[in-house]
């Protein structure tokens, strides 16, 4: 099926894109990679009168690693994150996440910002930006606004992005000393979306006691969520396999999980607990490998 007729715009500056968005309002859609938007348009689930392609705006692209923060332009592709030497040195878990997204075609065209603005409940990036406490930088003609990752995901395919705004960049803090991070998922065999995906970042003191834990989960709820009860259960306790196994039993607490074509609700709850445990144990092993706990 072909999409309904629309007018195509390809601005080369952020100022131009914001002006177009302001002019056309609800009659316009922004496109980054287009892997979700174009199929929806072909099915006529979405019928914008104006399509604003952000692919030629250099200000939305690129990776910058500074002393305090790692900044990734929203139009930076998954492959560019995956293959970045700077990211591999500064925050390697981002390379790991990018590497397991979909297939090479998607990774070479799809963008981090496009994924986060779309907020698919089974996408990979959402769990990771939650676990890494990222900041999302948005701009409109009114100015700049920064949204914390924990506040970004509002509902199914709904984010905190406001009318007239464009997501411009995602900022990550460098991990503190004695911190390890990991991401694991159960991929759909065709789409490679996360049937369940878990990202974790854990910081310990010199004795191996957990002083900070952040766990993001995707694929089981209507949007990515913090596993807050797991995080609270880990804090102040020795970060070790037995403690991890105990904390992981609370991974699905408070989540609205329903049956679907893949799993029953109960199976999804079990998968959620299992993948939280696996990801945290991988994080623990990385701490041992780096001798964070003095072992």
C-alpha cells in the first residue's frame, strides 16, 4: 500500500526545521531513520500532510566525549554508536546495546533519537537510558529544555516531548569509579525487538557493598520502567549472587503485564525476573573481572 499524499521537507538547519514544525503543527511529522514512521504511513495508520526529514541537519549528528559528559546527537545512527571508539572507551555498554538492535540495515539507518522519540515498548535504548540516568535535550522556538530519562516515557508510544519540540541530543554522565553496566535481552526471532530487555548499572564501595543501583526494563510494560524495588533491595547490601537472586524476584513488582501472542502474563513475569537476575550477575562478573571488589 502507498501512503497518502504529503509534502516532503528536508531542512538543513535546526532553525529551519523548528520553523517548519511551528508552521505546520499537528499536520506535520518528523522523520529521522523512518523505520517505524514509513511503514505506518504505508498502512495509512498515520497520514501527515507534511513530512519533515531531519537527516540533513548536521547539528543533530555526532558523538562528543568531554570530561563530564558524553553527548550523542539524536540523528546519530545505531551503527555510529556501535562502532565509535570514543564510546567504547567511555561507556562501552552503549556499543553493546547498539550491536543487538534489529539488523544491519536498521542499525545503519535508524537513529538513537528516532528510537527514543518513538518510544516503542520493545525497543532497546529505553531501558539503557533509564539505567544510565541520561538526559534528553529538546529544543523548540521557545528555547532548550532538558528531560531526565526517568520522566521521558509517559505511556504507550508517548513521551515527554512537547508540541513544537525536536529531540536534539542525549547526554550521559561518565560512570563513577567501581561501576559496571550490562544489557541483556530475549530478542524476537524475526524483528529482534526485545521480548524482554534489561539494562543495569551498579556502583559498589571498596568492600563490595552496593551504594547505587539502576535497573531499566523494556519489553514487558507499556513503556520502559525502573525496577525500583530491585534497586532498593540491592542498596546497602553486598553485591553478590545470593543478594542478586533475592532482589531479582521483585523485578515485576507493580508492572501491568498482560498475555500476548508470544507469552502468557505469568511467563512474561518469569522472564522479567530471569533477565534482571542474568543482567545483574553479568554486571557482578564484570566487577570481578576488573577487580572492583578487590578479589
